[in-house]
C-alpha cells in the first residue's frame, strides 16, 4: 500500500485517539501505521529534506485536526480528542 496523503489520515488519527485518553504522537503514528497495514518500506520512505514522509503527513494531519478543533494537545507531543472530534466520529 502506498502512503496515504495527510488528509486521508484524519479519520484513522481520530479513531486511534477516540478513547479520550492522552496519547503520544509516537503512539498515534505507530497505531495508524498498524491500522493501515503500512509496510516497513513505505514507513521508511523519505522526503528530499531527509524526514520520513509518513511522520510528516501525520504531523500535517495533526495540525489541521487541531485547527478544526477536533483534537487538542495539552502537553508537548501528546494529543487528546475533543468533544467535537467525538461528535464527528459518531457521524462517520
């Protein structure tokens, strides 16, 4: 499977943190990768600037989910779903 675009990570991201607990970004990345059955080769894919493509896309998904008010990051490198995020997941 090829790597999903950042906007294709919104729902997997929210579903991983749907339990309402505080999750580290590393934990979220690992859970999304497992949920989407991503291969090691695709996870190791690099951008020209030298960062991992998947990590970069997860970071962009996080940024847009936060901007939309669907997640919050009360602690550095950690996220939690908001009430708005829970409402959205129930609709999908």
